[in-house]
C-alpha cells in the first residue's frame, strides 16, 4: 500500500513514534517503507515518482477517504494518547455492529482507521 505524503520525515515520526510502525527502508526524502504487522506502507514524498503528474494533468495528492485499518485492543487509551500528540481526528469514536472505530489523520491528511473489534 502506498500513501502520498507532504514530508517523508514528518510522516515517519508519526507512523513510527506515534503509531508504532517499524522502519523497513528509507530512500532519502523521496520515499520510506514502514511496517505494522503484515502491512507494508510506502510513504511517497513530493519528489517520488508516485507524485508525478498524470498524462491528463491530474496531480496525485494525499488525503482521500480510502484508509488503512489498524486493529487495536485498547481504543480509548490509544485515542487519549494520540490526542496528547496533537493528532487530528476526523470524527469521534463510532460504535458499530463489528466494533468501535475512529479516524485519525497523518501529518499529510491521509486517514487511518483505528478499529477495536467487538468482544
């Protein structure tokens, strides 16, 4: 999976220091690969090939609504911890038939869903 990011360094701080991903590889300011369990996430900066304009002129950019789902067992404490870091949330915790979730943005506005399954 690949996310476009505005700044690879800031993205790494968020994914590693805040969400607990591990660094797999880094290619300077262009791209870094991080891992969380079985997910490898490519963080592609503005100078990466993934950020080049499309033939029709559209410019790839971060911040859509598709998202990575990170399953957690402790949603409430994780949300409280993220709030202390200044993380931006798109909503409050939502309860559903399968569990509870909240949407948090990385520094570039890409959304991640923290999901706690129903017990």
